[in-house]
């Protein structure tokens, strides 16, 4: 278990190092990097104490981290063994472990619905509305898993949450231009992505449009 969480933290810190490097001297970004480091360690508490992470905001924003090897030995001696107990006697230990991991994935799916997708329980009294609500939740989770698969294919790991956070800073701006005859010309433009955002879009095989056309009603 420690090895799994340790690997997740290492992959997350490697991505955050690139983000910090792309921030340059924009010191306002350092706080965002520190928040992401905190969330990363919070999601992987089993191995969080193994890492000593520092965010240097003097000049260029830099992320430095080391491993506290003395904690690894302390954890090995103090936490004992991980035991799974089951009444299934015709499965191999590997099959039991895979079944247990599937349970954790199901629990993670509920957390994604409640937090990242922000789909809270909605009380319905008609059967067709209940079915519609379940369908919306299911489609949203399918899109979430599709993005996770795209992240894996693009070499970005399997955690789309950080991709959402980074691409969520891209904004849509509505430009209003007055004319001599009193009419206004409105055009919706998309902000230019940062260097790190461009890398993410390239890895995901996505291209941002220059502008959005308003639909005719």
C-alpha cells in the first residue's frame, strides 16, 4: 500500500515541478502550487510523511522535494501487515486483491460524483425523473473516465482532476465593439493558454478554437 501511494505522490510532484517551472516569475502562481501540493499529500496520506516538500517563492517559483528514508523504516516496523479476510476459499490471493481494489474503485466513483462532478443527491418523486437523474450521473462519470483514459494515453497519468484544475483557468471573454451607427458587435474569444496548458492540450490531442460563434435563435 505504501508503494502505491508513494508512486502516486512521486508522479504528482513531477507534474507540479513542471507547473512551477512554467510559472516563471509570476509569484501569484506560487500559492496555487502550494495548494496543489497540499491536496496531493492529503489524497495519499499513507505515504505523505515520506516526502519533505518545499515551494521556493524567491524569484522563480521552484518546487523541491526529498524523501525521509527514516520514516519508511519506522512505518514498516509500526504498521504491521495488511490483512484481507474473506469467506471465499476457491480464489487465489491475487484474485481476492483485485476484487478488493474494485471495491475501492467503486467508492472512488461515488467521491468523484459528489466532489469533482458536484452532483449531489436530488430527491425525485417520479420514476422517469429518477431514471433521468441516474442517466445524467452515469454519462458524467463516463466522460470523467474517458478523460482519465486520454490522460493515460497522453502520458499524463490517470488522474484527470489536475488536468481539470489547470485547464479550468482558460477563460471565455466577450468583446463588445461599438459602431458608428449605434449597433454593437459582440464576439466571444478564448484566452490564450499558457505554455503548460498548451502542452496538456497537445498531449490530449485537443485544439482550442480562436472564437465562438453565437447560435442564432
